[in-house]
C-alpha cells in the first residue's frame, strides 16, 4: 500500500505539551472554592457495619459533609467499563453501592468526608466511630467456595460469580484418541497496574444543575452512564470530561471514584470536590489483575499434534465482580485460536473473596492463560523429547481458520515469521547448544512463548466508534474523537490516518484530545487494544467523507469530475498526472464564504464494527540464573509482533517496551501480598511492591512482521496490550532451560526460587 | 499535604541543641527522605520540625592530619559517593552510598539521617560498622563520642539523648589504612529499594596470602546492623583459601538473628549471609591484592 504518512514515525501530537508540563491533567484543574474528599476504609476484610457515629467528625471545623451508606443512593450498579447491554442477561454483575454497610475487603469504603482541605478531611476520618461485626475473611477461592462458607454477596451461592465455560468437540473422545496425556497445574499472582497517575476525579454541579465530573479515565462515555445508574438520575444530567491521562492499563477502564465524587458534590450544594487517591489507596481500592489457578489436561499424538485440552480455571475476583467472569471468558477465547485442536473444554469459575477487586488489566486474562498454556507446552515438548518450537509449529493456526464458537476468522497471520525472526535475533540454535550441561553458579538459558490476541471485543461486546472532522478555512481540520488518549499515542495515529486520507501534513490535523461527553462523538474508549483498529475505521470513514465533499465542491467550482481528482500535499490534483488544480486552502475558504455555494464541510461519523482481527507474536528471552542466591536476570529479550500494518513504528516500539517491562515484573518480581489470616495488605506501596525500575530491565529488542489485515482500516491490528502477554512464560521457559527446574507459579522471585532450588537439590 | 505544626531553622549546632532542649517534641529534619515518609504514613503526627540544613559546620568530608576521616552528618549520599577523600581512602563506603535509593534521593538524603533513623537496612550502616566508625554527639551539656555499634539500640532506636545532635562521623586511620573492602546490597531491585541483606566486608592481607584482619558488617541480619565476631576471630591469621572463606561464611551466620517475615524467610536470609559474605570477601581479597579465590 502506498501510504506516505501512515507507517511513518511522526512525532507525537502531544509531545511538546507533555514534556513542557503544559498538558493539563485532572489534578491541574483548580476549581474555585474546591473542597477535598476522603474515604474512610474498613480495617476488616469482612465485616458488617453495626453502627456509625459521625457526629464528632461533622462537628470538626472545616468539615462540610460526612457521608455513610445512609446518605447516598442505595442503587446497585456494575463498574466494569463495558458497553451497556440492552439484554439484562448480558450485563455486568450489579453488586456495588456508592458506600457500603458491609465491608468486603480491607479498604472497602464505608464512609466519606468532604472538608476544606486534606488535613481536616484526614482528621475527620479519625473521628468517625464505626462498630463492626467481624465476619470470617475468605481469602482464597478454595475457602470461599467451600460448603457453608459465609456469603460475600447474598445472591451468589458458594461465592461463585459465574461458572460459564465451553466445550468444543468432545474432550473425552479426544483423550481416547491421544497417545499421551499430560496433566499439570499453574498459578499466577495478584499484581497491580501502577500507572503513573493515581486515580483522581473532580466533581461539581454547573449552573444548569447538571453534574460535571473531570476525571482520569479511559472510558468517559461509560462513566457518564454508570454515574447516572449509581445515582439513579437520567444519564444526560451527567457530563464527563476527560483531560490528559497519565496511564491506566485497564485500572481506569472501570468506574472507581466518579459515583462517590458525584455524591460528594451533591452533599455540599454542588461545590467542587476533589477526590484523589494516594498510591497506597490506589493499590488496594482501584483494581488488580486476577490471580488464576489452572489445571490443564492435554492429549497429544505421537507426532506432537495436540488432540484435546481440558482447562479448569479458577479466578480470584476479589470483593466485587467488576469485570469478573469476562476476564476468564476473554482469556479463554483469545488464546484458543493459536493452536486449533479437535477438542477443547474450558471450565471457568470466577470466585468472590475478601481481597481487593480484580478487574481489567493489560491483556485481560490472556497473560494468565498464555502463561499456563505456554509453560505446559514447554513441559510437554521436554517430556516428548521434542524441540519446543517444533511442537508449536506443528499446531499453529492457518489463515482461513474460523473460530468454531464466535465465528471470528483468521484473515492474516504472521506467527511463523515472528518465530523465525525471534530465533534469529536471539541466536537460538547457537545458544541452545552452548548452554547445555552447565554446572556453575551462574547459568544461562533461552526460552520462548507465543500468543494470540484479538483486536477489540466483537462479538462478545459491541464495537462502536465515532469521529468528527471539521474542515477549517485554511485547509486544516479539527479531529474530534470519543476514543481516549491515555499515553499510548492514539491521538497521533488518528491524526496520521486523517492526514493520509486528506493529503495534508499531520500538523494540519488538530486533534481535540479532551473528551467531553457533551460534545465528543460516542465511543466506548481505550480498552481491548481496540482503538487503532476500531476507532481507526471511524476516522477513515469520516476522513473519506470529508475528502469526498471537498472533491465534490471542486467539481462544482471547476466542472472536473470528482473521481478524476485527488488531494496531495495540500493541493487538489489530477489523479492520473498529479498536476495541481488549485490549493486545498482556496477550496476550504470558498466552502465558508462563497456567496452562492458556501457550505462548510464536516463529517460526523459513527461506525459499528462487526468484525475482529487476530493478532500474534512471540517473546524470546535469555536469562542468567544465580543458582546460589535465586536471582534471575533477563539478559536479552525480543518481542516480535504481527500487528498487521504498523501505523507509527516509534510509538509501536514504545508500546512493546512498556509491555515487555510489565511482563518482566510479572515474571520475576511483582505480587500483592496480604496477611494470610486477616487479609490486610502488606505491600501496597511502591517500596514494598517490587515494580521493576529501568535498571532492572535490559535493552528490549522489538521487531514487527507486517502482515496486511484486510478488515483493518489501514491493514492494521491490535498492539496495545499484546506485548505483555508472552513475556512471563518465555522467561520461565528460559529458566527451565538454564536450570532444569520448572516453575509453575509466578513470580519467580528470589525467595521462591531459593525454595525450589533447594527442593531440586541445586542448593 | 503534611501536617506540620511548627518549623524551626537552626544555623549553628548550639542554636539547634538549645532549641531541642527547649522543645523536646522537635523532630530533626535534614534531607527529609525518612521524616516526610513517616509523616505520610502517619508514624509521625502533627510534627514540629527543626531543620538543620543551614548548619554549614555539619557538611563535608575531611581527612585530618592524623589520618582520621570525618564526615559531616549533613553530607548527602551523592557527596559521599563522589568525595575524592572517600574514593581514595575508603572506596567501599562510596560503593555503599551509591547503592542507596536513586539519584534524586541520594541528592538530598544525608548520611547522618541514615544513621539516626536507626534502621538495620541503612545502606551506610553495615560499612560504618565494619569501619568501627565513631559518632560525635553534641548536647547543651557537652560532647561525647560513641562507637557506632553502641549507638544502635534496636529497630528504629538509637542512643540519642534528649537535645542531642549527631555532629560528626569519625573513621580512624587504623580502621581503613591497609584494608580493602567490598559491599553487596542484596535487594529485589537494582535501584529504589531497601536491602534484603547488606554485607560489608573489609580485609587486610599479609603477604597476599594470609588474612591479617577481616571485618564483616551485616545489615538486615538482625534488628540492628551487626558485626560477626566469631567469623572475624576465626579468620585472623588463616590462609586465604576457598575453605577458609567457606568457614567464615558459615560462622558469619552465627552472629545473625534473622527472622521470617513476608519479605524473606529466616532460612533464606541465613543462606544469603553465608553465600554473600563469601562473595564479598572474595571480592575484597582481590582488591587487597590477593589472588582470585574460585
């Protein structure tokens, strides 16, 4: 495809604003007379609020309001950032209220204070007297599911949110046909997004009596709807503004603060209230990544062909469902395309526990299941004495494959080329040979893992996106979107797409980066790696419409048929020769001021995409293991992705860098820890929670295999989440290669590695 | 937002100790990298702070005529790490200083604060223990000098009497001249982290093949930083060999009082003491001009 701007590493449209500090984040909005909100959190993991006395807090000078569950609407609502489902059966679990009289995890919000400043609010929290009836904390899915365990939510027997799964083919028959059967268990840990900007919302009531919420979110239009539901008011009475956002990784694909912020402003006569979480609060009372336990039984033929797989997944969703079972179902559907087999049975249980709420996080269930399956395949290859890459190759999907359950089609697939490229980059064969039979303290090994993922949520979810383009008098345009820039670079790639089609440079596309639900087109937001693919379709459609209108206008001016014309470098040109007809700016000016035919050109487009595209890739990693201390160091790592056409290579590489370092943390360091008896968080701060620093991350090698995805607006597919997905299993497989020790649980932190090495006799 | 109830600044030591004597509630603040975190976490509430940042006499590093190296408590970790005096005479202390926090923290955090905070994990402490550093303390009643080992009383607890201020860290020539040292900070991250174990080893060799003296300072191996007397006594006069070093590693564990916490198990900590003491000693031997011990 002969693109000139798409495919180029153009500078981020927000680069200067961000590096000079001019970009405005929620915390930069200093509303007049702004008050501060603070939350009183339960010290118990599971407890009934018997009594709350707020009189002393209310009496403290500077306190404007004290709220408990009695003072806020009791509407139950769901917080997950999904499109609204008209069919009640497909809605997320509505299990939350703005404040609760039953604490379900340490940190659950039982009361709130609005005061003149943070210190007064803090002081007031201490004056609220709460009497709790402490219940048994259920801290593991096993404890929560046992017969007779207390119910965390009354309507969920055995605390199971859902146990919906699926079966493709007949698993028992597949096992009978298999030459070998392998059974293993794997386990992942609870981790947290740790995005740079903590959760923050500012709410006030405007002069028309509507609630305005400025908030750090990935999903402004969804926030509007959920605040409406939580407060029980018409959705149009809520206006949500999303300014610059300092990262989300899924924790802001959820409605964490906004309903309470709205309730707070209503409690103080509409005065602005800022509700901002500290890092410590953010780590326990926003969202986490689900810890999932897998039991996998796999039938394999002699030649290495996978015949059938039975996966049982138990997911710990914490105190409220949030995205809940969607995580297990998404993970369970996106991985299966990679290695089609005769039969696949997926038993999935999402279970409530008295721990912080798990929700969406980069990869949405795929890092977990990919870890389990890619480790499992590695182990199988070893037992069969087969090259692990060969085993995978024998089972890889082909173009044309149709998912038997959701009908999605593989229309582009570069996984084989990704593997070839990765092998070459890391010098696989050479190192495999070199690292055999090591005995020293420091041992090296190489490992790899593959993944498949989707581009958006269709058909599980609706995929609607909007774009609005206005042609200015000088030939430049405004581009308005409902899709959100949260640091990933979406505004820039949308500007590139618009510029490409309209034949203008990127700096003539003025992207309105702020979403305002009163004026921005409807789009559900940044999640599921959907925007470049899904919103890209809407942007392309809008830009083509504007182009068509411009060329029609030229036809009216000149009589040259529109189909003979094109726009190149800000000029209207003949398509066949490139000869200039007139400057675009002249046409644009006439669309405003021509006495007869003036008709300013705009497009306001929505696109309901009923399609999906599979994306693929690999991680190849080399590790050095210090056998005597249990420390693992990643010395080389390469991610190779088939994300279709790459719109902006530099931004794409940035996405991969971020994802890989997140994956390294997931493999080796990160986990949220809780007291085993009480459920109190032990490390909800960035000193004790071991998020890797830049010093802990090696140079990250990135390569792309650019297939052309026919359904993508520019041949492109998803890239936002995928880089994190195959990292942990690749590192784990490299550790296995180095030491012969198979870790079926992450993180592989030194303490755990020490224990395992002792067990294996290495220490 | 911090709940700071009062803020005083002293420009001389005398002014500072007089203020402390007049108001026992004052919390001394220098770089603030510990005090402000404690306030953030509610461990210090409604603080009245006494800033000593303007006391020029508490800054800087000097080598006195008798060879004693003095470090002012207000010296930042960056200054310690970059100091020509330290790099030339006691490079192991520069290594330890460089392992602390990240560049921004090292630019403000002071070595005196690191000691007075009383943490067993203090990155400077295990090395200062191995160096037999002495601390100069000033109160309105006068001055006293105490060995650093006597100064640490328990977790977060140091022997600072009412109205007393740390005014100098002294390292005598007999404690560093002729010694080579090595510091290993074992932590989960390479920066911005607290040590799981800190091991500072100094050694002095005779003819490149005998241990004349070995000193081992450990952080996070007990409620306070410690030395390993049994291992050190064993080492004296022994030949530099793999076996000697292995035994020293084993004996070092005897001095420890490690415990199991969610951060690490006792067993693992003890294993690390044995392993890393050997590694640090081997590295120190190399620097002291001994051969490589495999």
